[in-house]
């Protein structure tokens, strides 16, 4: 920020509250009159010795004199020029984070360097038709099914932003190339459908079925899950498109640097709402793109100054605020604020009065100007200062009213996009100022309610027709009061149609388009890679986490699949014992390693390299999940299947970034999520915020998530083996896997013969009940680290209480439930036909006695199958409902009532209910194990 120096009386006298260079008082929150003051800590230059005080004084006095006699605007102008010259000379002067409220690209550069090469009028007419059809589609949808929704105003504000891209920049996928990635504003997609209609990709029936997804109508927003041939990138949950786009651009670089795929011809474009920038996901990770110099990334922020309820920054200036934020994060910023009509006015502004007004007018006022007439603008914007008023004397009220904003000025946008795509070494953000609802008429444009308007009257359509100059194409009778407005598209062979298609052909075909054609196939890992896990660890204790680390290493070394493995960790590798992977596989770092690491002498030192395989994302689960999504969709977006493994604290997965996971599922992600330090009682010493007993409940809500809770190394390995085959094999499916990993050490048993199928199905008998001639029998299901309690209980039941309990490992309740639901549905819909039995019922029919399930997760996890236990068998679940606490495993398991004693009691109690043992036996067991039986449930509250 440019400040006047505090030295010298003249400066103090001349320091005004408004800085011509864009530092207007209003938006910074500083009180008017304080802008010339300087915070004490900002006087850094005074720490430096002055080699020539006389010379310094001369310079400062000159500036003082200009400020005093010619005014602050002139002084600021000179300082800005000095700064520009300093940069030309390569002097290391501090960067400005904010520039004046002007377009970044001067008109002469627009005219000379970035001259618009297209047919301006033809493109305007194409745009008009798209605008028209987008509005008709939404209005018709609501006419036919009131309340079906849809948005008019977002696209209306951004039509030019998209169209300049479609006509001149966005590269398609012809010839099997991946082309550019488009993250579009979800609420603007009526315009994207309207373009596809013009191009002949959609027909009128498609448009008529907007939002009628049942039966295949056009989806409300970009959903690859629903339109797998059309949409590639889901965006509509605010902030997710932006963060995903950052990591997509970064992942393209990763693929390139690792020489897996040449991504140099692909740009990532992300269209962002200005309101959307308030989401932490939107701006929270932009530093990554700045740091890594992602010049393959362009963001366009549609600054219509409004969000859903009202102004984004009524009392400030969102464009200025964003400029500072992005510049601070190392981005190249291009502001497109004013349309060409303003150029001559700015040129005539020798006193800087217009610029002062531009700088000091807050967005709430600009929004007001968008709804008022020319007389009001003359009075209030130009009026107060006679010099300003004079400047627009020659313009009629009507001309003043229609002085356009930069985001509706096609030529200026073209120049900005060109500059963005040619800029090297930094990502670019284009901040384009627009009017929400532009062209939709005075009842819609810039109104606070505009976002939710989805209906238009015939009269409003008649006005729109005029405004878009569509008189020739839309006959007046089509807009009678009781008629539905028609869709309109140019005839094949017409000038417009030919131009439209030619432009897309030149750019590589229509977009959006999603394909799954594989460009670089992936081969399955060798079976030997999984062999050691089947053998078990003998007497050596290990956890499923350490076993998984071995597996990950083995996979990354596998000659078939190794290079495609993408380990992703958010600053927890040491916690999970995965730091050993750093040295062997390297941490991806765009700039390599420019320092000798502190642990360089160690065998397993910290190694960063440009072709590193590991993505060590730092403390950002959201960023890591976005990386994972990029890798997990690479099979489609790039035709290069990759196998990502994202390992995180299980507590900070579904709970923390659940919406990103949901959106990855929409994007048809394939890959592995690993919830480490799983369980409410297995992680020692962390407590309420860390101990996860519910990620499996949350995972159960994601339709395409295969959620597993393995107890042993061989189960983990088998699930991964199966998952790779299912997601990347002969007939790949668009699912992903969530596996829990525990950090409790115990000897890993060998894989029982014949268990492979059950591990994947979700349930198999792990150990038969101890042989007993007579005495009651029971069935105990365990999952994850609860196997310990189950096994101890089995021994105790047999030895002390004469009960033979068989043990079953329940690897996936979610899977069992989904299968059972499908069977239940079949039975419901096929009366009279032979009844089918859910797999879980069939399996448990082969067991005996009451069923007790024990888990380190909430009871809701095993309860998923409760209603399908075989008839006549009782069901008890023991789990970890409640907040976690920090203590020893033993204490916690007793507290949550999932330890061996509680399993024993649960089995005996169920037998007592069934009349197979006396209630006194249960009382004996309670006493023997010293179980508290007071009424208050300890873990509730
Ligand atoms: C996470 C999330 N919260 C809320 C919404 C609801 N919503 C949809 S659009 C919108 C306003 C968008 O404003 P802006 O980003 O400025 O986009 P514009 O339509 O103005 O271009 C809101 C709040 C959403 N889609 N996602
Ligand atoms: Mg907005």
C-alpha cells in the first residue's frame, strides 16, 4: 500500500483521506482522514542507514511540493509512475496489493496487442440467442412444474464471460486430447445448455425437460453422476469448484513433472461468483497456485456485486478486496471494470476527479446506479463535483444509463483472456464487473431479489426480444400473453450456425464433454504384492496402519501399477509411520529441493523433488481431498487412470470435508480414502475432538462409497486388491473405497482359507465356537479393533460360563445393508414369487444363538443390518456412542461398554432373555467383571 511519508510538514498537510491509487478509506475499514497516517511498524525503511541524506531530502521535498501545490492526485500519479519505472529497471520495490479502480489493461494495449479477431456482430447475435434460450428454458420449466427452480440472473450477468471463452479459448477434446477443464458456476448453466442447443447437441425436448432428472432430463447443475457424457466437474456447492480447480491445475503439473502425461496443452478455467469468494474453500487455498506458479490456471470472478440476498460488499468494493487478496497470494490480477464507453472519460480525467469518484464509490451505490436512470447517475455520480458533471455534459441521460461495465464488454474480455493465457509464471484471476440479471429488464437487473427470479411475463419477454435485437428471429405473435415463448436457433448452414460450429471446431470440439476413453492404460498389480499380508505376522505385533504402509510401499514398487500410485497425506505421515516413504518415493515439489534438509544425514531423510510421487499437502484436509479428487477422476479427465490413496485422521475426513467427498462421488471418483487412527477407543490420549466413532456412519451416507472396517492386515490387503480390480480392471465401476486403519499393535493372523469372498461381501466366520458337548451357543460379530474384545470374550465365555461363541468378522455393514435393501425391494415388488434372502441373513443362518455385534464405532454402524438377522435370533450391538475422551484403551473400552467383559455380559443377557441361562448368571458375570449398572448412561452427554 502506498503511503505518504510521515516526514516533512508539507506531507502531513497534503495527505488526504482518499488515495488515488485505489486505497479508498471506505473499503479498508479505516476512518476517513486516517489513510495518510502510517502504522509505526510500517516504517521499515527507517531502519536502513541513509547513504546520502541530502539526496533523500531532495526527493522527498519534491514530492512534498507536488502534493502541496498540485494536489494529492498528481503526487500519487507521479509515485505510481516512479514505481512502474522502478520495476522496468528491475529494482526490488515492494509489490502493490491494490491498484486504482480501473481496468488493468489500458485501451491502447487492448487495441494493439490484444485486438479482437472474431466477428463482433455475429458473436453478439449468438450470445443474444443463448441468452434468450436460457431464459426460455428456465421460465418454461417453471411454467410446467411450478417450483422446479432454475436461475436466470447468474447467467445473464456472465454470458459474455462464458461466450468469449467458448468462441476463442476453451479447448475441446477432439482427437482424444483432454482439452481444457471447465469449472462453471452451477447457477449459470442454463446458458451452457442453451449453447449446447444452438450447437445441436441438445434439442427442444431436452430443454423442456430441464430439471426433470427422473427419466433423464437435464440436470439442475453440473452433475457427472447424472450426465456422465456431458458434465465433468461438479461445482454447485459454493467453494468446491474453486478449490478443486486449484488442485486440478496442480495435479496436471504433477502428472507432467512425473512424465506420466503431457498436460501442457490443458488449461484449467474456473468461473467463480463474487459471493462465492466468501467460502473458505474458495480463497483458502489460492496461495498454493501462487506458490507453485500455476500459469495453467485461470479464474474468472463474476463480480456482479450481488449474492443471493443482496450486495456482496454493499459498504466496500469486492473487486478491490479480491485484488489485494489475490495479489498477496502471488496471482496475476486483471481487472475488467469499465466498458469501452468509459475510456474517453478516463482519458479526459486529467485532475483525477473521476478516478477519485470511482475509487470512493461503494458497491452498494454501484448496484443502485444499475437500477436508476441516467438523470440519477448524472446527479449522484457525476453531479456533486462540477468538474465531473462537465465531463459528461455531452452525453444524454440515456447514454449515461448505458455506459457498460467491463464484464459486458466483449472486446475487453477478449483482451483479458488473451493476457491471462499468455501470462507466464503465475495463475491469473480476471475480476470482471457485471450486472446481475443483465439484459433481463428493469424488474430483474440488479434487484436484490434477482437471484431467485425464475419467471418472466410475456411482456418481459417482449422487452427482452427488443433488448437483444431478436425482432427478426422471434415473431411477435409467439409472445402473446398466453403463449409459451419459443426456443430459437439458427438454421444449419446459416451464417450464425456456421460461425458457431467453426469456432468450436477450430478449438477442438464442443464442451462440456466427458469421456472415459483410456489414453494410457493401467495394469493390475502382481498378485505377489499382496502375498505377505495373507501369511500374517507370526508372533510379531503390528497394526493395520503399519500393514497398510507396507502395502502402499509394495504397491508403489509394483512394476505394473507402481508409478500410478498417488499417496496423499496432510502433514500426518509421521503420526501414521509413513515418513519412511518420503525418501524412497520423494515428495512432489514443483521447485525441487533448494535446501539441504535438516535430517539429510539420516537414512530416511525428508526428500522433495520435482518428480516426487507423494503429495504431502500440509495441514489441509480440504486441499488433500481436492488433490485426491483430481487423481481419482484422472481416468476420465485425462484418460490416465491413477490410483490415489489419501490417508488422514479418520475424524477429519467425512466430518471435516464431507461435502468435498460428496462432490468427488458426483464426479465419479475412483480411489481409496484411508481413515487412520480410527475408532473411539483405539487412539490413545487424544480425546473428544480426535477420537472417531462415526466416520463409518457418515460414510454410509455416500452411495458410491464402499466402506470397510478391517480388523487384520490380510483383510486390508484383500480389500485393496479387490478395489483396484473393481475400479481399474476389465469393467471398471465408478465407486471409491473408505477403509479404517487402526493403530493398535497385535500379531496379525494369517488369512483363513476361503475367506476372500466374505471379506469383500462384508461378513465371514472368522473362528468357530470352541467345541462343547452341550451348553448354549452364541455368535459375536466384530469389526476393526473390536476383534480383541470379541476374542477375549470368546475365551472367557467358554472357560467360565460354558458358552460356545463363534466369531465373525464384519468388514462392511454398509455393503451388507445395501445388498439386503435390494433383496427386500425385490421381494416387495414381486408378490407371490419365491422369496429371496438377503446375503447377511443367509450367512448368519449358518451361525447359532443370540447375535452380539461389537465395534469401536457407534452402534448405528452394526445396527445397519439389525432387521435382517435370521428369525428367532436376538440382536445386541455394543459401540462407542458419545463424545470421545482421552484415557487408556482399557479405561475407554470399559467406559463405552465395548470391552470383553461387556461382550460376555451382553451374550449372557441375551441367553437369559431367551431362557437359556438363568438371570442369576448375568448378575454373577456383572459382579465378576465389576460392571457398573447405575441408571445414568455414562457416555450420553
Ligand atoms: C455451499 C453452498 N451454500 C449455499 C448455496 C446456495 N446458493 C446458491 S447461489 C448462491 C448465491 C451465489 O452468489 P454469487 O456467488 O455471487 O454468484 P452469482 O449468482 O451472483 O453469480 C447461494 C448462496 C450453495 N449453492 N452452496
Ligand atoms: Mg454475485
